[in-house]
């Protein structure tokens, strides 16, 4: 084999080695990013659950405040909200009975 062919083969071998190294680095980065994504999704889900709980507490507080006031419109809204919640609970119970 002639010297120029050997040089070309050495260059190709080096480039191939560099490509394999880069591929391994990218795979490691991908795994790290997937892990980070899962953690972020988990945190987001927890934050959404917290927000939902706070919203429920806020709605309950509004209902209590509506019942304590002399404002008849506020009382009517509160009673309507309670009726809606009761209907939702009834629908859930009916759904559970259907699935059993």
C-alpha cells in the first residue's frame, strides 16, 4: 500500500472514531435530557394538583362567605354552586354503580 492511501485510511479511522465518540456523547445527553424531562413533568403535575386543591379551597371559602352575608344574590349563587356539586357527586355515584 502506498503512503498516501495509508494517510487517507488513518484520517478516515480518526474521523470514524470521533463520530463514534460524538454519538456516545449525544446518547448520554439524550438520557440526561429524558431524565430531566420526567422530573419536570412530575413537578408540573404536583404543581397542578396543588393549584387544583387551592382552587377548591378558594371555592369553598367563597361558598362559606356567600352563606354568611345578607346579600341574597350571593346566597343564591352559593346554593346553586352547592346544587351543582351535589349533582356531580350523584353522577359519580351513578357511574360507580354502573361499573360494578
